[in-house]
């Protein structure tokens, strides 16, 4: 079979075995021009369904960003709560954020800040699957991630996959945020690390000879097509058969190769995002949604600072500040934000009080989230936490609310009922509502 295998190695922070990651892409079609996306976004905003977004970029801060040290500083709290950093003014009158985010301070008038993300789980895997799916389940992922649902509901309208993870899905001890009962057809396409020298998505570069071999391989597979028909009803075999057909289309598609060709971006712009995995991943995400990808997860982990948090944040926060502010500015200038919903979140915040190792531990009771684009009110600050940043005191926003808002923005019914392979009916979301205050 012509399988595309994108991740032959275990994740850097995962001790479990690696898996073979296949992809499924669609028939020739698609839109790639930003101007056309803008026109489509305007039309969508006027539609009867109320669709606001064509695509979503989720910047996922795996491990849990410390809200105290970033978007929700507590300058009047005791030293062991306040922490090392100060606060600075922003482009939004009266709004102050952590002083390690000076570039984000300049663009806060282009985003909405939610200071009241809240749930009651402090376990990485459980909380991650919860916030990525909007439904609470076991640590092993009982429910499909929002990106997988988007792929399922929007379908494959071009040679590009509808759901891409850059560099890959989140993981701590195993891969998280998967397609669950939707099956392998709707797993994310793992793009790899775009900061690698001479980055090329594995198996997307073919010579003329390779293309001829692919055609011959396709002919051979058609000759034994009867085997697949005999296995009708076997989801795994059927999925692999579809992978072959769609993978071949993707490999031979200039549209696909162009979408991932981050080296075509100006060197100055690449520098602005930051020459690191986080910065180049966010730049690639912008390219992908402009090319027609419907959902991109930028997996930006490394925020689990149980000890010496400030030694780590001294390096992480400037990188985050540069990359995210560049993404917001770039998408704003290009008009991409008009058709794209940007969501920035982790699985939880961090404990108010520094621990004995000068770190902050897991804290599901409060977290900060950032939204932008697709009709989101620029400069909005929603929700509050108490004087120590421990508990939400105004407008709590749950994982279900975030997922509901994403589905609703894309015109997907959040309460739509699907059927599991064993015939069990199940709603996409069993609770939650759109965070209506976010939108104009």
C-alpha cells in the first residue's frame, strides 16, 4: 500500500510506544487565496446558519500556562503568589498583563482575553482530552477531539487534509486528542517540525520517477481490489484502502506541497515569528488555513513547571510572546482573521501559591484563554479571578463552552447526534453553550 507514515518516533515527552500515523485527503478542489477566504467569510457572516468562521487555529499550551505570570497578574498578592514578574499596560485601556509579554501587550486590542477558564480536574491526560473534546471522559480519550469532529463534519474538499496537527498531537505518556469512535479516517495529519533545516513534510516530495512508480503501484492495487471488497465492513481495512487513494492524490498534488512550503515565506517574517518550533509552527498554521485546511492544532507544550518555574519562563514567555503576537499581527494584516477563529489555551492553569521547589502545580480552577478573529470582539476582557488568581469569580468558561463556541462558529450543530460503531447514539456535546459575550 502507498501509506504515508509521518511519525516513526516516540514523542519527545512520551515514554510510550510510537504509532504509525496515516493520513486521508480528498479529491481535487479547494480555495487558497486569502482574498477569496475573506469574501467567503463575509458571506458566511451573513448566512442563515450564522456561521462566523471557515477555519480554526488552536494554539495548545500543553502542560498548563501559568496565568499569574502571563495574562492575569496579581501585583497586590503576597510574594509567593505574585511571583517574580511585574505587569505592563497594553493597547487596551485599563488592561495590564505580565511584563514578559510586551509584544502581546501591543496587540491585545486585536484579541479577546478570557480570564475565567475553569473546570475541576488537575490530571494532564484527563484534562487535555476534556478541553480538546469538550466532553469529560477517561484519560484515554473516550470522545473525539474537536478537530476530528470538524474533519468529520466538513469532509475532504481538496487534496489538503481538513485537520492538521503541527508538529503532532499533544502527548504526555501517550497521544491525546484523537478521533476516538470516529475512526482513523478523521485523525489529524501530523505535519512534523517546520523549524527543522530544509523542512519537508515526509513523503510529500516526489520526483518524476517516484510519480510513475506511484501510478504503477496504484494499478497493481486495483488488480487486487477484490480483497478489500471481501473485507467490507472492516473499518480498519476500509480506512487503509481510502488512505491509499487519498494519500496518492496528496503526494502528487502541487496544492498540498505549496501549502506546507514554509520556506516560501520571507526570511524577515520567519524571523519575526521566531526561529524555533513554536514560531514556525504558528507561521505554518497561517499558511495552512489560507490554503483551505479547516482545523489546525499547534501543539506548543512545555508549560508544566513544577520546579524553578521562573528559570523556565524566562525562556518560554519571550518565545511565546514573539510567536503569538506575530501570528495575530500577520493574520490581521492579511485579513486571515476575518475567516479564522484563533483559540489559545492549555488544559489548566497553575496553582496560586509557589511550592517548595519554586514551581507552580496543576490547577483546573482557573486559567486564561485568548480568542481572536471570526467576529470576536477585539479588546474584550471577559471573566475574573479572585485576588490570588485561585478561583473564577465572574463568568466561568468551561471546556464544553469552548468546544461549543468553536462548533457554533463553524456552523456545526454542537448538539448533533452521531452514532458510534456499536450503534450507540451520542451527542457531540452534552452540555455547554456559545460564549456569546465574545462576539460583536
